[in-house]
């Protein structure tokens, strides 16, 4: 049973990722092509993160009440709709609408399928499945991202969004068929409405020292990595890397994150492992501001940090979820996700402000220092 569940989970995550990967290599260039300015560039992502942050705890709580599979499938549908809206966007306000819909979809999806898998298996099975899914779903994005780049260069940068929307709907249908034979809700103990009260769950989580530290860590982590997410295409372009190579660079990103996910399956679940992964993300990103005239070394340092990013989710999930009960798992995972999204919003705002005083690679260096400091704090935890 565990093997079958794990395989279905891995296949579902691969289908989900393939469906949305067509715009990965052209996202930043699309926004620039429709005249989005610096603040609007940040704004569309803040809109996404804000929508996700506000709804994440609520949708997670719905998952505990109604079933994680239902919530997850609704999330896939809303995500696809957001992609279609992006395909017809020609101004900031339409991008903002698309990001709002996609953010709501991301909130529905957030942690839902992982909570479902964890509730029906055990820590080792869940960790192994997430490591495998993290490896294969990244590899699966390579052909989609490359094809999206080709489609965008021939038919226009709006077309990858349309293709992504269609493929996401197809993926949703396939995932629905895959999940049908399996139960949705699984509870070891009978629970009342009071037990599932979201505010009570949140207060209990914050009062627990280990859980509170995880929330703070995830918030700082996501605040620090947002400049990497937002600026990589622009930094590489400034380093004389041609736009048509961006799709090819996604191959390297996918391979490195896949490698990180693969390695994470072999690592022990502990605060020390988490700290080393965070340091592994931060250290390479301190150097790009010194390598802007050396594009090969610039790309190599960026790809190196992707290894840590590929391994983070699996270890973080296992570390956090060993303290979580089945009955409230989706709620608590969504609260953790909301902490990350809140951090991401602040990271985006701070990065946008810093663009007026320092260069983009220097902003990366600031983020790197924050991550190294975070790793020093995490390694001193004693909650394993």
C-alpha cells in the first residue's frame, strides 16, 4: 500500500510540475515585454504572495475538515485559470488579476497532497517519496521549459502561458483519475469542531517553541531567496547571456535542484542538516557581485546554490511534520507555508527598495549574508 501511494504521489507531482513549467524560462522577459516597470515587477509577485498568505491557513483547515484531495484538485483548477488570464495580459492590472487567481490556487494546493500522503504512511515513506518527487518533477520540467522558450520565441511570449494553462488542465484530469481509488480523510482519533478551530490550532502552534522557531526560520529563508527567484534572468542578461539561452539555463537549474532533492533522501532529519542546507544555499550567492564580468563562473555559482534549494523542502517537511498530528496536519502545514509567504512579501519589498541603492548582484550578497546568519542560528537548535 505504501509503495503504491508513494508512486501515485510522485506521478501526481510530476504531472503538476510539467503542466506549469512552460512559462518558467520566459516569465521575467514576458513582464518586461508588456512594459511592467521595476515596482510593478515586484508588485505582481507581492499580489501572488499576499493572496496565498491570506488564504493558506484557511484552505489548509478546509483540507483537514473536508479532505486534502478535494482541496488539492481545486487548487490545480484555479492555478490553470490564472495561467490562462496571464496569456491574455497586456498590462500590470491583468497580471495582478492572474497572480491573485494563481495565488488562491497555490493556497489550496499548499501542503495538501503532502499532508494526505503523510497521513496514510509514515515519516520514512513520506520523506523518501518527497525526495523522489523532488528529483523527478524537476527533471520533468526540462522539456516543458525548453518547449515554452521555443513557443515564446516563435509565437510570442504570451503563448507559453496558454500552453501551460491547457497542459495544467490535462494534468488535473490525469491526477484526479490517479487519486480516485484512495481514501481522502484519515484520522487516528475522533475530532470535534473545537479541535479543528483554526485560531486555536495557530495559538497552540505558536506557543510551542520548536514550531515557533520553524515559522521564523521559514519566513527569513523565503525573504532571503526571493531576490534569487526574481532577478536571475536579469542578472544573467546584464552579464551578456543572451535571452535565447535562458531556456537552456533552466536545464542546469532543474538538474541541480533534482540533485539536491535526490541527496536529501539520504540525509538525516535534524536541525544540523537544515542549517547546513541553508548555508549551502547562501554561501554560493555571496560571490556573484564579484563575478558579473565572468559569466561562466556567475552561472556556476548560481547553479551550485540550487542544490541546497532542491534538498530543503524534503528535510524541512520531515523535521516539522514529526511534531504534527494527522487530524490537523494540513492546517499546520498551511500555517508554516503562510509564514514563508509572509517572509517572501517582505523579501520582495526590501529587494525592490534596495534596487535604488545597490546593484542586483549586491542584493544577492545581502541575501546570502542573511542565509548564513540564519544557518548559524538554526544549528544551535536543540529540538531534534
